[in-house]
C-alpha cells in the first residue's frame, strides 16, 4: 500500500477593516463605560455589558481564521477554521482533476487569466502555490501554502502535474 498523507495549516492575517472595527469597538466600550459612570444612568449598564460581550467573547471567535490543507492519497481537502473551534470543509479536489500545481516562482508561466473562479486559501498571494483544477463545468484556480512534505507527496503522486 503506497498511501501518502500530509497536512499543513496557515493562519490568515486579519484584514485592516477587521482590526479597525476591533479598535472602534474597544473605544466605544471605554466611552460607554465612562458615560455610564459619570452620568450615573443605570440604563447604559446593559448597553455597556453588551458591547463588552461583543469585544471580549464574540469578536475573537469571528476574527481568527485559519486554513488547513490535507493531502491524502491523491485527494486535497481545504478546510477553514474560525475561532479555533469551528471547522468547515471549503473544497475537495482529486488529483485526477488537477491540471497543474505551480510554485510561486513559476506561477506566471502557467497562469491563465481567463479563469474567473479563484479560491484563495493562502496567507498571502505572493508566496502561495497555485493549483489549476477542472470541475464539472469550468476551471478554477486555488491558491494555498503547502508544507514541504505536502509538496513531496504531491510530486510523488503526479510528478508531471507538480512544477516546483
């Protein structure tokens, strides 16, 4: 049995809008807290509590995003993990459906600009591998950051499709 298995995970840097909203939420929390203390208004206390719950409990769960790639015997699974707890399978691709997997250095040689279906599961487009795969009706590009072991497993499975 010649089974190959590799996995890799990357944490996605939160976008600027996410960081800005988090800072804005904290400023709002401090402002409402000061307003509630200085005015003595008991009606603001539930609002302060709600904003505090959003800032401390809900926001970190929504802003933490990680992608995990699993390559098992010719099949790719791309999963998104949010809040370090919730996992969702985003895409499954068989190696038979893959046309080419290209390293970042050789991406321009194989990049087909006419493919409009683009999936980005990487931590940055500049250093991501590109996979071109065929689906039932069209082609798609998938950007991801595999580990060295995953690259070797892919190359061992289909050396003509992996361009290092």
